[in-house]
C-alpha cells in the first residue's frame, strides 16, 4: 500500500497518537502480520482523522509488492562498498528486483532513518552493509527482512553474510612469514568494527604460531580510506619503527601507504613489502599491483540477495537466523618480495 501524506504529521506522529511503535504503524498500513486486528483498526482510524488517505489502487498482495531491495552502504566513495553494491545490483536485476541505494556516511542515526524510509517504501527487504557494529541491534522490529553484511559477535539477532576475517588475518601473516618476514606491522586497525577486530585476532594468532612479535600501528580514524591510510603512513614513516612488511587492514589503507611511500622516497617491495585486504579493482592496476587478501564480493552479494528473496516470501514463518561466511583468498601480485 502507498500512504499519501495529506497533512504535516508524519508516521512517527501517528505512532505516538496510537501508542504503538513506528514498525506497528508500518505493519498496519502495509497489511503485514505482527499486530492485532484491533490495533490495526485503531491505526487506520487515526490516519483517517489526521488526513492520511490510503491509495487503494494497489492491491494488497505479495504479487504487487514493490520489487525493490533497499541497500545501505557506509560510503559510496569507498571502492569496496561500491563494488559490493554493483554485484548486488547485477544479481538483483537478474531476478527482477531494483536496488534502492542509500549511503549512510557511517552514521547510526542516518542508518535508522534510512531503514524507516525504506520500510515505508514497501521494499521487499533491506541489506545493510555497515562498518560500525552499533548499527546491528536497532532494526529487529522491521516488518520486512533485513540482511547484514558484516561480522556478528554473537550478540546481535538477524541474518548475516560475511568474510571469515579471522582466517584472512591469519592467512596474511602466514604468507608474509613464509616469504621470510618477521618484522611485520599490522597497519590501520580501528575500533567499533568486529570485522577489523577479527582480522587483527587472526594476525595475532598467526604471529604467535610463527613465534614472532606482534607489531601494530593502529588508526585513530573511525573508518578506512586512502586519505586516512596516507596520513597514518606518514606518521609511521616518521617514527623509528623497523619493519620489513606492512599488512594493511584494507586495500584503501594500502593505497594510502603507497602514496606516502612514494613521497618519502621509499620503494615497494624493495624497501618493504605491502599486503592489503579486500582486492578492490584498483589493486590490479599496472602501477599498483597490490598483493591482497580477496573478499568474495560476488558470493557475499548473491547470498545476501537470496536471503532477502527467500525471507520476503515466507514472512509469516518462524525466523531462523543464519550467518554465512566465505573464506577469503590470497591474490599474489608484485607488492611483496621474498627476503634473502
């Protein structure tokens, strides 16, 4: 159903007047299960009193539900998320769905506002790819299925699709160690991200298994970007730290390291080896050739869309939440060298 606003009051006002949640109003207006018939009638009566008019030109059936999937990503400029969105869009289109793309700017309140907007747009489901863990618990009330792309520490409810970041962190350190490196800096870890924490834990476990010291250069920035990687690398190069390899927490950070190294007259991999994480498309450019840990973006995207399609068809069945993970793969290029 489409709700046409006839007065200045919004659905939050309707929810307050009815003494129910925002989600209950959405369920009532879209004829979704989850509320009593008495509450539904009361909400419709308040809508009528406040000037809401229900557009009855759309039939209230699953066949006429908008074939749209809402997609919320933290930053459209971040190559990993833009490439992930492209994969989601391509696969959704193959199945007759259109993507409504939103950028949250890594702001939790904006994510919640975008979710509410998408719910009132009667989307078939919402995919949330977020770099901040605090975004996860807020949307258990949603009348439409939600799938999170990211790690779950076990405290959040819902469907999750993610990379095995612990394995990726472990794999990266082991690779550099096998090349002969022992002074390996894990570069750019930041707080509020389970994915980044799991990568760090994998690195730490591999360092312990290889009997080498853990070396870290943590980020003071709330998210990863080329610019933040550049600024952080400039700080590192101005210290007395000795290292033969840098394992960057993301490819964007690694690209920033490359920029800073060039300005400082350092050559990769002659002066130090550099390993990234994500395998964004930039990593394979001729002048970059970054060795990296590849996230399976295509598999992650298709699995998230499949979960939306499956759960949108079976909304009245009991919810059995799932967490599907994909192991990352090492992509060898030319930014790492064997120590002799």
